[in-house]
């Protein structure tokens, strides 16, 4: 599923995410310019790629749901209900990552990698709740 994500032309999606991020950053006084899927702030440029879309988390959740003995209806219900949450969570994660990139660049890589682990832990926790029947 991940190969499909990177093989498809998702520029419409990455441009939409860049636009949302531009607006979110503007709400906290960080005014950036947007050129397609890229955001510029001073001499810093951030490129939004398909892997930043949040669909990596959705793919991970789907892989976990379909690799464990969960009733089919419950799998689909969990995926449909949790996908919007994961995509919104990803927008917040991306916003924080971009702010760190623009303002405290030396910490960018640490924050970027740490938030990836948080993303993964969130997905694992949600899957576990579905698996146990809590969601």
C-alpha cells in the first residue's frame, strides 16, 4: 500500500496540505509563502511530500487491522472512524514540525524523528484498543 502512496501523483493532496499549513502557521503569526507543495519562510523552504500526508499512519493502521483476527465489519468501522482523526493529528504534527524547522532548526531532526515515533505509538495504541474491543 505504501508503494501506491509514493507511486501516485498526489500533488493535489500535498498542495492542499501545504495550503492548510500556510493558514495554520498564519494563525500563530508565521506568514509563509506557498508555491505548490512548498512553503517558504525567509530563506527556509519546506516541501510537503506524500509521506507527510498522514496516509502513512492510515496504511499502518490498515496493515495492523487486516493482519489480526478482527471481524471484517469492525475493521472497516475502525478504519473509517479513525482515518479522519489520524489525518487531523497529522496536520498538527506537521504544523509543529514546520514551526521547529523555521524557528529552531538545530532541533528539527530530533523533533521530526520523535514525532514519527509518537505517530507510530498512536497508531499502535488505536489498533490495540480496536483489537481489545475498546473502540
